[in-house]
């Protein structure tokens, strides 16, 4: 109908309709075939399921059989368990009966204990009542005690006022007596002077006569010496004839020989006094360090010694020991020790070091006598000089047994150098002694920093001979050998380095060397040309002028480069007033302070004449004396160092003024903050800042640097007396200590001996006077006193709240500043704060 409504179908669509119909039938057939295939698959799967169900049924039968068997087995076990339960119930019933009996007994015991405790409580209540009564009585006693204390304080104030009044009266009386004494002394002086003038008038003629007699005696002695020289010369040749010196001359030579031997015995005996009294021990400050590094040299050898960098000294930065020490004495001691060991002579290295000053004191005495002989050509003068030098205090104090210091060896080296130098000038053929002079000078350089003075003394002597018209080829050769060999040797000493070629202090002798080369060259040229004396002198003037101009030009070019170093503070201290060298560290050292020539007469007056007798008398009073006159042996310092060694951890760092660093390191075997080498001014200034700062500020610094603080507090030259130097040294680097005041005058003592306010606030004053001066105490939360020596010469405080972080950081090698990977030169650093 639709087709009819639409009209007849176009002929071109009929094939298309037929094609669609065929496709639909084809799709229907394919779908039917697919359904058939799926049906067959389902049927097959159904058969498989039926087979599986049959198998499961078979397995279920087996399971049922297994379960029934297990049920039978478990039934038997259940029966056994029921029997066991019955047994346990019976046992539990028995235990319940026992428990009931125990409970009944415990209740009875508890009743008895309660009764006992009740009785004890009653007793304690009675005791408490008695204690309360005692407390009441105690409060009453304390009230009475407070009243007594108040009365005592009032009485003390009254006595203090009386004491002050008495002191004032005493001072006034002392001043009156002093004025009276001065008046009497002045009168006595005027009387003595008058008597002296008269006595001089009376004795002048006698003195002249004695001088004439002495001149005659000296002339006679000279003739005797000439006879001896002739005698020796004749003895050296064949067929010599011994001159007849006579019995008198022979006796004099015997006396001289005995006196010379006696001088050696005197030199040895007087220097062993300390050894005989105190034993074979090292003493003073520097000797302990010298002994410590001598032990290191003996144990490790020379190569390790010169590369020895110690972090035990100068913590935390450390110190290069081998390149900051003069090693001559140490090498000498080790050589002596090993020689003795080679010959099986039992003597320890400590004993060798104790006796080295004694042995070299004798050697110095001998060479002083030889030097005197070369100077005066008199055997009597040589013996007299040796005897005096053997016992002169200035030499003894530098060569006493146990005083293992560089000067003890250097004195001998210096005198050997001077003797060889003078000996090289005796005759025209004596100049080879210049070789010995150079070698002796090299040994002097290796032993002591005072070699500069020896060098300049010889230079001055040589140039003085030139100006006196005594220049000769012998002088030129002797001086040239001395200077070349000595300077070459000095350059090999690490602590000296290039100083012989760059130090202004040594340019004078170098100039003399150049002068002598020019003189000798002119002399050789003039002689080759047959010049007379006038022509040679004229040539000298011309050559000297040209040489001077050339030298001035060289200096003008080199000076701005900084090649030449300045004069050292030690040399400046010889020519400028004390405390004005520009280096307060140098000014603080007593040996750099020249004594006034008038001081001896001012303080001793006529007793200066008998002062030597007084010195020898004091040798019997080395030990100390108490106020009651009891003689005691004061060993406080070693006692303190032994305490540190035995009672502190091995890694402890001890802060003390630099004077004592050597002893702390060698005796206590503990790390020091500084020592007597004074090679680092800034580090010592930091030490001075720590000790002279206010207590709280000082603790903030010290807790990062040290574990203990050691102070000398025995009066006299103790740390409090030295502390003004500490303040000046500190403010030379840290200007905030005494702003605008380089000499730090605000830190010190007033005219009446009282400490200034700045000193009273300082840590050092509190450590020194803690609980000794009224009102002076140390904050125990910062510094805790752990040791005071027997006679209060030394006090040691433990630093509270030490920064372990800073200590660990400073000790870590990773924080050291090595100059190259694997190098021995590795300075430490201050810990970061």
C-alpha cells in the first residue's frame, strides 16, 4: 500500500532491493550456524561437569570415612582429658585448703606486725616531740649566736679603727725615724768623706810606692814568661839546652799550675751545690723545655726533630719546635749521652742534662784563662782571671747544675770563639786559627740567639784594628775565614734562616768583610805595581769612594723592597729607655732591663765593698724560713705540676702566664696555651686579655681555650706583680682593654699599694686573692678551685662549663692549616665561637 501510495518503484532500485534481501538471508544463516556450534560446546561442557560431580561424590565418601575415624580417636582423647580434669579439680581443692590455712596464718602475723608498728609509732612520736623541743632550743641558740656575731663585728670594726689609727701612728713614727736616720746618715757621710779625704792624702804616697813595686813585679813576671817561652822553643829543637830558671821561678810556675787546677775545681764544686742539695733535677723555666726536646731528639733523631710540630705547646695553634729552637745544646747533650752509652757508662739523659752546665762552666773557665793569656801574655793574669771567673756570680747563675739553659753552653762557645779569634792574630802565620774561630762561632749560633753580639764584637774589634793602623794580610785572612765559615754555618741553623744576609744587626760585620776584601785587593795591586805608601793610600781613598757610592746605590735600590729586616726589640732595648722599645712583651722580660749603675751605691752604699762576701753567705740560706725561723724546703711549684700530672685528664689544656708553659709541658705533661719562646706576640696578647679582663668576660673566652687555669700567688714576683705587663701586652693588640692608653696606666697599683679598680675587677686578681683578701671571691659557677700548694705559692682552678665542641674542633686534624698535603707544618686554628 505504501508502494501503491508512493507510486510505482523505479526500475533502477529493484536490483538493490534484491541484493539487500540476499544479504539478510546470508547473515541469518551464519548466525544460525554459530548458535549450533555454541550449543554443541555447551553439551560437551555439560558432560564434563557431570563427570566432575561424580568424582566429587566419590571424594566426599572418602572424607566422611576419614572424619568418622578422627571422631573415634578424639573421643578417646576427650575421655582422657575429662579424667585429667577431675584429677586437677581434686588437686585444686587441696590447694584451696592450704591457701585458707596460709591466709589465716598471715592474718595472725599481720595483727602481730600492726601491734609492733603501733608501738614503734608511739616511740617515734616521742622522739619527734624531743626533736621539736631541740629545734626550739636551736633557734634560741642561733638567735643568741647572731647577737654574739653582731657584737663581734662591732668589736672588729672598733679594732680595725684602732689598727688603722695605730698604723697611721706607726707610719708617722717610721717617717720620723727615717728622717732622723737620714739626718744621721748625712752627718756620718760628711764625717766619713772628711776622713776619707784625709786618708787619701795620707795614703797617696804609699799607693804610689805600691804601684811602683807592682810594676817591678809585673816586669819580673814578664821576664820569667819570656824565659819559659824560650825554654819551650829550645825544647822543641834537637840538642836544646834547658835554661836555668832557678828555684824561685819553678816554684812560681808550680803555684800557677796549682791555682789553675784549683780554679777548675772551684768552678766544678760551686756549680754542683744545687745538685748536692736538691738532687739531679732540672730547674727554672727554659731548662725544662730544653730537656723535653732533648728527649725528643734522642728518641726520634735529627730529621724528625727539625720537622717536629707540636700541638701540645701553644694550644690551639701549636708551635714548630725544630724551627723555633736553637738546637746546639740539645745535640751536644745527646752526643755526650750516646758516647757514654757506647762505653757502657751508666748515666741517664736527665743526669747528662743536669751536669752539662757544670761541665761547660769549667770549660768556659779554662778558655777565659786562655783568652786572658792571649790578651796580656801573662800566665799570672790568666790564672787570676780563671779563678775569678770560676766563682763570679754572673757566670755561676748561667751555669749552675740543673740550669739546663742555652746560655750554659753558649758562654763556653762565646769564649772559645773569642780565644780563637785573638789567637789567630798572634803572629803573621796564625791566621789559620780563623777556621777554628768560624767553627766555634757556628756552634755559638746553634746554641744561643745572643750570637749577634759575638759577631758584632769581632767585627768592631777588626775594624778598630784597621783604624789603629794595624791592618795586615793576616787580619784579612783570619777575619775572612771566620766570616765565611761562620756565616755559612749560621745559614744552616733553621731558626736563624737568612738573617745573616738580611738582618740590619748583622750588616756591620758584613760591611767589615767587604771593607777588608777591598783593602786587600788594593794592597795586592799596589804591591804588584811597586807603589809606595803614599800612592797606596791615595789609591785606597779612590777605591773606597767608588765602593761607597756603589754600596749606597745598591742599598737605595734594595731597601724599598723590604729585603732588610728592622732592628729587633731586644737590640733596641739596649739603647732606649725601658718600656719604650715599642714591644711591651720584650719590656716585660727582666733580662732586657739594664740596671742603673747608681742603683748599687744608692741601696748598698759602702756595703758594696763587701757585697761579694754577702753573696757567698747567702748560699747557706737557699731553703725558705717560716716566721718562727724554721727552715723549710719550698717545693710548691713542682708539687702543683705533679698534681696536674696525676689528677687531670691527659688531654687537659692549662692556661697560665707564658713564663710557666715550659714547666707545665715538661713536668706536668699537659698542653699549654703559651710558653717562654714568645714567638707569637698576638697569642700572648690574647692570654693577657683573658687574665686581665673582668671575670665574666674572661670566662666566655677561656672556656673555649683551656680546662684549667694556674696562677702564682706567693707574693714577690707572682702573677699579680706581673699583671700590669699582661695588661700592656694585651692592649698592644686588643686596644679595647685600655682604649687610648698604650701603657694601660689604669691597670696597676696606686701609690699606697692598693689595686686599681680595673685590677680589682680582673680575673687574675680574683684567682690570686680568692678568700685571702676580704670580699674577694671567685664565682664557683665559672672557676672552681681544685688545688692550692702547701705554702700557697700556686693555685689551680678548673674551668666550669668548658666548650667540648670547641675543644674537639681544635683537636681535629681536619681543621689544621697544613702548608701542603701531607706536610709536617700544620698550625691549628682558634675554634669558631
